[in-house]
C-alpha cells in the first residue's frame, strides 16, 4: 500500500489511528504490528511470510547472541543470521542479475527465476542486520519481546521506503513513548508536507520524465531539462516519502532520524552524501566501511574500502549494472575530492555548487537509465552528440508547461521556504499567531488538493475510440 | 493562537477530515456510471481467499475507492484548476484550452498508424473496387488542432506532411481538399466534432468533385437539450453548454435508414440518442459499423458508398439529396472481408472520408 493512495489515506490510516489511540498502552505495539502486517500484506500477500521469517531469525539470533556473549558461538550465530538475511536479499533481489551475467560470461543459458521483488526487502533486511550486529557488539540489549522487535522491523511508516531506522535509536521508545497533541500535530504536518512533495511535485516531474523518454523530438536542451527534472523528481519523491515516514512515526510517538537535509545546496559530493539518504550512508559507514578499516589504514586499502562501500551502495539500489556504475562513479568522485579537490571547493561558493549539481545530475541520468547504453546516449545527447538538434518546439512547449513546477521544485529543494517561514514566525508575537492560524488552514487545503490529484489519477475516459 | 492551541487545532482538523471522509466513503451508495468520462465505474470487488492471495482484490479495491470517492467530479475540477492556474500547466491529461475551445493534443504524427489506415483502404479498393468501375474519392477532415494547436503554441502534427503522406499512400483515389472550407468556428467548443449546420459548403464541394451538385436547402432545427461535448468531461473544467443544431428537409424526413449492426430500421436523426449520454450520437445513431440511407424522392439512381468515421455521421445526410442510396461503412467495427455479404459493389461513387484523428490512430482499422 502506498502512502499516496486513497486506500491508505482514507481507509487504512483513520482505522489504524482510532485503534492505536484507543488501545491500552501495553497493546499499542501489538496494534502497530498488526497494522503493519496488514499494510505489507496488502501489497505483498505472499511475501509477508518471508518478512515474518526474517523477523523470527533476527529475534532468535538476538537472544542467542546475547545468551552466548563473549563466546565464539555468538559470532557463528551472527554469521548465520547475517548469511540467511543476506541470502534472502540475494535470492529475491539479485538472482536473475547473477544468472544474466553468468550466462553472458559462460555463454550458457541458465533460465531466469523471474522472482518478483518483495517490497521493502532492502530496507527491512538492513534493519534486521543492524539489530543483530548491534546486539553482537553489545551496543543494545537483545529485545526479549518478539512483538516489540517485530513492530520495529515491520513498522509501516518506514517499512517500504525507509529511512533505515536503527533499533538502537528507537529501542527506548518501543518501551516507553509520549503521545501528545504536539507529537500528532508536528507528525501529521510533516506527513502532509511529505505527501505534497510526492504528489504535487515528484509525480508531476515524473510525468515530464516519462514524456521525455517517449519523445521522438529530443534535443540538447530537452536532455538537460530531463536531467534537471529527474534529479528533482527523485529528490522530492524520496525525501517526500522520508518526510511521510518520519511524520507518521512522530504521530505514533517515535523520533526517527532525518534522512535528507537539502542535498542540492552541498558544496562537494562528500557533503552531498552527508545530506542525501543519510540513513543509508550511515548504515554503510557503520556496518561496512568502519569494519573494513575505514580510513585508518594504508592509502591503497582506504581507497579499496571506499570502492567496496560505493559498489555496495550502488548495488543496493538495484540489480543492474547502471546502479553499480552509479555507485562507483561516486567512489571516483569521492576519492578525487579527498585527494585534491575538497579544499579548493571550500573556497568557491558558486563553482563548488555548479560542480556538485553537474556531477549529481549526470549521476542521476545514469541512475534512471534502462541500461548503460541508454545512459551513454542520454549523456551524449546533453552534449549534442549523435546529431541531436539544440532545441525543438516540443521542448519549448514542455518548458512552458512544466516551468512553474520546476521552479517551485528548485526553490523547494533549498532551505529558503523553511527559513522564510521561521523568520516570519520569529519576528514578533503577532507574526507567530498569524503563522499558527495559517498552518491548519494550509494543511487542510493541501489535503484537499492532494486528494483531488489522487482521485484524478483514476481519470480513464472511454475514448470510444475517437468515435 | 498559541502554538499549544495550534497543535490541538491541527490535530482536531486532520482527525475530523480523515475520519469524516472515511465515514463518507463507507456510507455513500456506489455510482454506476461516470457521465463525464462516459464509462462504467468500478464496483466493490469480490472478496475471497483467491482474490486476496492473488492481489486482485487489492488492485480492484483501489480502483473502487478512486471511482467511488465522494465529490469525485468536483475534485477532478479542483485538480484541473490547480494544474492550469496554480502550476501553469498548459494541458491536463493532454486536454488544453485555447481561444475558448477545448481540444486534445494529437501529437506526434504516427506514420505506422497512418500506413495501417491507408493499407486497409487499399485492401478494400483491391478487393471490391478495382475491378468494379467505381469512382473512388478520398478526403481528410482536419481536426480542431489544425486551427488551434500551433497558433497557440501547442505541439501539432505537421499537417502538410500528413496530407502529403496520405495522398501518396492512397494514390488509387482522387483527393478532394476541404481544408480551405473549414474554420475553427465549424467545430463545437467542447467536442471533437464539426457542426452539421456549417457543413453545407463542405458537402457541396465534395458532391461537386464527385459530379453530384447539391443545392443544400435545409431547415435548421435546434435541439432543446444542452450539449456537453466529450472534452467537457475530460477537461473537468466548468465549460459552458453548447447547442446542437441539425439540418432537415422534407426529403431527409422521408429517408429510410437501416442499421445492419442491430438489424433494424432507424431515422436520420435519432431523437432517443439526442437526449442520451452523448447527444452527438443523434446523427445516424452514432458509431455503427454498417448502415444505409435511402432517399425515395431522389431524382437520380446514383449510389454512394461512404467509408467514414463519426464525422461522417453528420455530413452523410447532406449527400442524400444527390444519391438514391448511401451506404455508410466504418471498418473500425466491421472487417472488410464481410462487406461483400452486404454490399453489391459496382458503379457506385466511393468516398473515403476520415478525420486526421482517426487516421493518426489508424491501428484501430480492421
């Protein structure tokens, strides 16, 4: 079930909120777990068993690791738990990719397994892995209550698109958390803003990207327009989902860590990755990069560690070579920055940002390509390679048609709006009051407009066919 | 308002909104049909272990919730208004407004589809007409975008190339150009189609080119029922209703119309359809695969076979004056191989009259 859908907003969410808030304190986690299992089963009726199996493995391994702490067997149990969960991920997400490449290399024709990817498997697998490793390291005690652990892993706000919530960050809140008007209001506001980012901006820019891909009149400017639109689309889509998750978590009394922090204002790619999908970056840092030795190793090994981490980051995003190339592209940029560029970038406010926007835009063209051939074609098209015209009428039309949304997206990708609202509300008491009055009105209006956009998604005229 | 109060107000407002709409969705009876989209609406899906496990129930439930959402058409209007006026988008679901007309983007030129259409016409020609001494004519009706799109900055077909391509592909037929006889005013503001009351010069020119002069003397009648064209519903904008006017005469009133698809006699103007979901279907009962119009008062024995789309429904009656019998064929709904069972080919005038919209989507031809 998607957050940006009528069944979620006007069926699932009201029922879950009612059940959750009338449930006694001791049953709230159980309500949350049952709701989450229903939420997951709605989209993946069969794979819900796979997730339950992963949770059981995580739960038992946590107990056993703790029971055998300081003994060699705890390491073996951790290895088994990690192995099984990564095995699930490898099988369900990467099997056909491995087969395809195996066939290419050997010339054999091993048939594809054609397994549907279980939604959210990359996220919940990483959460279970972090829990097991944290228990092994002694950073957190094993969770004795299976309902609490299952509620943590399966919690619907962050289940299908993150952020990757660390068990350590919410272990206390699974036991004891506060429910208040403040939490609800702040949470629902964050949720609605996230929903607006997704429905009003990301989806509209997504339409534009689809139009570009289907266009037979591509031009240099249209390629750039597409690149910018997709970079903004993916930011608003993903950060919008994170906002919704963080907001819903807050409604239920949880404080999830932030996942995006205006990445497009970064002055280096290094900074970009401190602001983009922060929960994934920190996960790889803590559970892969540092265990590999981080940067406290000889230079060659350090670079190797960086490449392993970014290979994995790319591969985590999808079973395709363009994701791997995308990850390695960042590895190269990061190494280059660490060796030569970082200090120079710090000295230039404009050039550094142009550099980041350009390199990131190219990266997302690679990211969104169907394959590497398309990626090269698109990047070539941006520079007029292949006899692409500089501009066409079609581009002018779509620039006019999507220009306002694009402009809103550009402004919205900076802290400008947030800072302006804060400035107004901090000016004096009256300004604060005005902002307080405007907020509920704006939230209700946004909900109505977004509902209109969702309902309009069902627009499906019978074309009988052009009479 | 203090921040504390605001938090309470936000909580209450959103809780009431979510719970209120939830209850409204549960309580309201399901609608069966969408007039604006002219389609049946999804109903509550079958709930069984099989439909749940296969995910069919969930998919259909989502369609149901969207189709049956309270105030659906008003919300679609809100979306269209936001898209056009808040976000400055130039079209909504490809529907755009220019010079007071609603139209749908028809772009780009689909050469394969055009070739498909021309190929099917050639098939008809080879199978029935080549050996039968038929005089074959061909004309293209420009759609509204011809007058509206490029002039207002919307992507448009390259009409000149379009016409040239079609003429090249249909070299077996004599081309009759009617583009110069039409203007934007000859089309409905909210619909795809042209207005019958403005077609006398077009019918005259086609008749003239086929060697059948038409006097074009008719009485103009106005339908006492508001006409909201197909783009009214699709645009979801509050566009004004239009009038349907139709041309009649003693001769037309005496014409005998036979609908082979439903095997029944009907009339030139189907007044039941005039007051139905799509009043434009009053012209020869709308989209039908095969029908004949016979004029017992004709002063000639000439016959016309009109291969046509829905634009043909409104112009065909105007040919009745010059032909004893007109056979209307829509090969989107009947395979050309079946025509021999119903039509005795030989000596008729044959006119292929199609709009650019249908030709550019010619994959629909059988």
